[in-house]
C-alpha cells in the first residue's frame, strides 16, 4: 500500500508537473495567439486603409478625368465660338469692303455725271453766249 501510495504520489506529482507545463504551454500559446490576432487585426486594418486609399485615389482620378473632359468640351465650345466670331468678322469685313467699293463706284459715277453735266452747261453757256452776241450784233446793225 505504501508502495502504491508512493507510486500514486509520484504519478500525481508527475501529472502535476505535466499539468503545470501544459498550463504554461497553454499560456504561451494564448500569448502567441493574442500576438497573432493583434498582427492579423493590424494587417486587416492596413488592408482596409489601403483599400480606402485606393478607392479614394480612384475616385479622385475619375473626378480629375471628368474635370478634364469638361475642360476639353469647354475649350472646344470656346474655340467654336471664336471661329464663329472670326467668320462673322470676316463676313462683316467683306460686306463692308463691298459697301465701300459700291460707294466708291457711286462717287465715281456721280463725279462722271457732274463732269458731264458741267461740260453740258459749258456747251449750253457757249451756245447762249453765241446767240447773245449774234442778237447784239443784229441789234447794232438794225
């Protein structure tokens, strides 16, 4: 009985040591698990931050592309407006040039008509003066 008691005691002590070692190993494993979980949480947070950053960057890129597209459309519209304005100015210039040429032609025609009228008046005056002289000469002879 004493032998059995000593064996049981030795077995109990041995089991206690195994239990103690198992508990220490469990504590170590729990610490390692906590560390792994903390690392996993940190990595997950980093992944979420990176995903958020990527999403933000993609949104900013899309917004920039939309802004660029809008700016290009505005530039094209402004260019079309400028071209239309230039065409209107050119047309107006051509019309004005035509009006100036027409006015110059009318002035030349008026000058020619005035010159012709002046020539006719001189001729008429010369005829009238000739008649007056003839009439005066007839009166003197009469």
